[in-house]
């Protein structure tokens, strides 16, 4: 009934619960591909919150965030494999969270997004209710809010 | 993976799409019970929008709304049966839409609510985005927004 499932993952408890549901759905639908996505924000030096960062430090800041996101995504992938998932890939992307999730779902022709209703994500706390609400509003496929 | 599914139904296209997904999920999970719920609002004569209704007409107004809700629920049930569902019951309830949906889900120990993201329901237009958002916020079980 679903052919390709996207699960945003930020390492929070809410994201972990969503991941378990996504794994079960992938299996029950015939081991359809599960795409795990960890989004991190690219911070411009023009952003107020980073005004203290010197321009020549932004590259390393981006590197730190990217490598943290990669670790979170790998942790999620491992958790999915342990839960019996055999058809999973993990992606990391930078950008505005909800819009990036919806864009990746379209890009990969996902017909279901499974997302935690809230969480205290280690990256951006992005699985707050506001993000899941934004994703349900923007997505053109069904969204399972766990 | 789900043991009991609730699908609010107001007769709109969005509700019909949600119903089809709910039927498929019920079947794929092993013909688990599907509860179709049509909510209508009880209008008090004290409500401004009904100020033109004479007090002695409110009973018949309630009757009209109830019987309309019943017809909508029966139409949904028929549609589910035609889609292959063999384990369905249809309920009608009056009350505030999102809260009534969440209360019925709890009452019937549903572990999934499947709801249209928006629709122009024939009763109250209740499958507007605001209702699905409210349900995802209030529910203590996963919500699939179709």
C-alpha cells in the first residue's frame, strides 16, 4: 500500500518511535525502501545567532554540523537494521527542516512520511510539533505523525 | 502493527481518500477492526448562529443533523465494504469535532487515527487542516494525515 517511505530522524525519542513504526510499515508493505533523513541547518554568517562566529570559521562550523548529522543518521540506520529493516538508506541534508523533508520526499517519490510529533532533537530540536504540523501542511503525500 | 483503527468520515473527498488508506491498513494488519466515525455538532439555541431558530424547533434541528450524519456514516461504511473491509462499524457522535475524535479513539482503544488533511465536509467541513492539526496535537496515538 506504500511503495517508498521517508522517515526524518534527529536522534530524539520521538524520532526513534517514528523510525520503529516506519520500519514496521516498510516490512509489512513488502520490504519497500525506507529513506532515513537527517536535516541540519546551514548557518550563514549573516544570521544574528552566529554573529559571534568569525567569517573564516564558518567552514569548520559547517563541517562540525555535517559530521554530527552524519553520526545521528548512522545511529538511526543501525537502529532500523536492528529492528529488521533490510532496505534502508540514510541521507543528510542541510536546509530549512520542514521544506527540506518535503523536498526530499518529492525527489525520492516517497508516498509516505513518518515523523515524530515532537522531540528534543540533538541537532535542531526539529521534531517539535511545529515541524510535524508544517510537514503535514506542505507534503503532497500522506504523513504519519507518531 | 496496528490493532484498532479509527477513521473520521464527513463524506468529503479528503475523508474518502483517508477511508481507502484506513481500509488498506486494516486489511494489511490482519483485518483489524476499523471504526468509522461521523461527528456532528449539537447546536445550542444559545449559539448566535442559531439565534433565528425558535426554541421549540431545536429538537427537530438536532434530529435533522443526526439523520444526516447517519446517512454520511452509512455511505462511508458501504464504501469501505466495497473496498474489501470486513471488520467495520460506523458510529455517529455529536460534539466538538477534534475532541470528539480523540475521545472516541481513547474509548475504543484505537492505536491509529487516519484522517483527511482537508475537505469540504457536508456536515461541518470538519476535515479542514485545522481539525487534522488539532487531532495530531491532542491524540495520544499515531495519526495518519492523508
